[in-house]
């Protein structure tokens, strides 16, 4: 069995962003040489997420609005966590969106359904952060 590991780095200019990383993950899969196995992508920061969904701008807007209603950023004093940092909302948004995705690899390709793409979700950006790609198989 082979194993592959790579970190993907992101530096967003906004506090919140959804970045389609499917192309980057596909490049990792090709680089790994693994044809059958499992691929994991996980956020390595507690205020970021990795998830699978459709790459459609209206949906991304709806997700952003829904998350903001669930855990509004302001006022900052509504959260007990915000005594040191003002990112409690980002922690909550990450909890809803999830930490990682696992995708089956078949014949050297990600086994996706129609429209599925991998996204990095940033909820407390404007600084450098990363996601881990780990692939195991043969």
C-alpha cells in the first residue's frame, strides 16, 4: 500500500470565503500515482472547513447567509469565547460545515457524483492557513 501527504496553503483577503480546491486535489491524486484507495482532505485550522458541494455562486451566497444567521459575527460580545479573540462565530460555522471529506479513488479518479466539488471554507481569514491531503491505496 502507498501513502501520500501534501499540505495546500491558502491566504484569503476576506474573513470568509469558499474556495474550490478540486483542481488542487486532483493534482495531488495524479502526483501520488495511487489508482485505487481513499483520499482525505481536512482543514488544519479550527476556524476552517473542507466540504463537498456544488460550485454554484447562488448556492455559495445562500450558504454564507444561512451560516451568518446561525452564528452571526457581530456583536462580538454575544459570545463568551470572544474575551481573547473575536472569532467565536468562525468556530461555530466550522462545526456546522465539518472538518474533512473522504473520497473513494477508483481507476485513478475521484469517485464523485454529478456536480460534486471539494471546497475549503474559511471563516476567520486574512491570514495563511492550510488543508491536508492524505491519500492511501495502491
